[in-house]
């Protein structure tokens, strides 16, 4: 994989984790 793909995967994973915690807490930010 190239650099851009790695950055995209890391960003996507971070967003998924963030959304998961927001849904678990029931908070809308």
C-alpha cells in the first residue's frame, strides 16, 4: 500500500472508533 492509502485507513478507523464511542455514550457532538 502507498502512503495515501495508509493515511486513509488510519483516518477511517479513527472515525469509526469515534462514532462508536459517541453512540455508546448517546451523545451528539
